[in-house]
């Protein structure tokens, strides 16, 4: 009897338990650090803002000097952003511009729309409360506080936050090095003639692009001839240079499927049957290196959609964990199904779907694992429990490609 199918969550937990963050860090200029994984907590050495400042263009006063609307105060100074004003003379106002520091003695800002210039004075049509339109020192960030945590992937706004506290460089983990190759004498590259029985190698383009989108340093060994010696040579070359080696297809036990015996000759291999559709076959192993340690190996299914979906669900979180990220699960959201799925599979299914103008989900009509068109047409995957039919109007769990592809 074939071994029982492994639940997806169990397989993912097992895979992540084997993924130790790769060693090595580097310091990058903050301007170049976006999309990298932070190697250490970042603390601020300053308060942000560094002093009380105004949120508005207007006039800064002592609230006690404007007890009622209509007060007329002489304008004693003008304070643009980037300049420090003099202490505010009691009974006067200062013209002030957004971001400028509040001068000593002042405690409120009146927006300019509530004021009327009157020669060298200003008539104030609003009685302010102390603190009005004042951004307090340290309101955003306190000196000594942690602003970003180790294991965070640095978004554009995160590097902006680091810059806002004066950090010119950021410690990040080195890129994960991933090698990939593809076996099969039937594979040809785009631009080449397509002989009878041959297919263009789309998986190479999908997987290399997915890995680069995750920030990996990719070694693409291309198409490897269908022979055991050539496959073993490719595995040794990739393992010597990379932290992880990925292949697609060639994991069966046929006479022309050489990846499995090659991995067993170069290390160890565990083959799993995952209870998902599309997908199911997955191989994990370790490849020996001359220095005594190992490289990880993952073998993906050969069908293009199976390879794509299995990568998103299993390889992506594995790579993120190798990068040192703490949060590796993709977010999901509940959405309305605008379709019927009356004959579910006994496996957990991931259906390609698109968000329609009404805010519901439409299903691609052909859910075959060979139809790569569905992954371009769709906005994401409907996560359907095993043996669970879907009726139009049901709430379903949706995984957006926008979250799974980064």
C-alpha cells in the first residue's frame, strides 16, 4: 500500500523545523537595505520629533493670551521649518510653518485659516486649548526604544523609519544562495525550435523569478541532460555553492528519472506525498559538501501549476525561515465565493480565482495542474478543505498572490 498522504500543515511544520537561518550578516547603506532581512534589533538614539513642533501652518501663541475669539496680537517673529525661534514674548504671536519647533513660552498653534493678518498684528478667530496642533517631543519615537525587530523584512517604510532616526547603515542577513536546475531531454528553451515531443521549459522561468522575488541569490544551472552522472555533477556543483538546491520533476522511479538516485548518492532524501491539489509529490533532502556540512534539497513536482503552488505553500516559507524571518505565514482573508464547487477532492484544494468587480471571487474554468494560464488570470488561491463543497455565496479562505509572491 502507498504511504498515507501527509496533511499540508504537518509537512510545513516538519520542513520549517529543518530550516535554520543561514549564517552571515553584512552592513548595508540604509538606502540599499529595502527587502533585506534585519539581522539585529534597531534602536533609536534620538527622540522623534526631537522637540515640540507644529503640525500646521499658522500662528503660535500662549493659549492664555487668547481667552476668546477676536484677540489681536502683534506678530513678534517668523519661524520657518528648519529654523529655531526666539522665546515668545508674552502677549504676542509668532508666524510659524509646518514642522517648525515651538518656541519657548508658547503652548498652542492656531491654523492660518482661523487667523487674519492685520498689518504687523494678527486677529485670531479661535480660542485654542494648550497643546492644540502641537506635535510633542518623542511622540513618534522615544530615544532608546526598539523601532525594528531582528527577523523583519525591511519594507520601504521601514528603511524610511530607520533613516528618520539617523541610521545611515543597517545590519542585514546575507542573501540565501539557491541553486536550481531542470532535467528532461524533452525540455527546450524559448527561442529554440520545438521538435516533436518537446516542450518549452516554463518551470525554469517561474522558479528562478520566484526565488529572485524573495531576495535570493540564484545560481541557475539550466537544463541538465537526462543521465545519472550529469545529475550528480549538477547536484555537487550546486551544493558546493548554495544553501538550498531546488529541482522540478524527475523524482519518479522510471529509468529516465535520475534526480532521486542522484540525491540518494549525494546525500539523503525524504519523499512525501502531501494531501493537496495541485501538488502532492514533494521531496526534501540534504546534500553532502566536501567541508562536512550540507546543503538543503527540495524536489518539486514537474507540472507547472503544481510546481508553482507547492513553491508558494511550502518552499516560500522555508526560504523565508532560512533568511532568518520570524513571520513566514502568508496572510489570508475571508471572501465571498461567486461560484459553485460541488465535487471537491479528497485532498485539500487550492483553486485559482480572481476578484470580480462585485468584491467576490470567480473561478478559472479549468483547474488542471498543467494550465499555467490560470495563475496569470487569477489573483490568488481559494484554500478549500478536503471533501468540502462550495456553494455560491459561501465564505471562503483566500490567499492573494500579492502576499504569496513577496
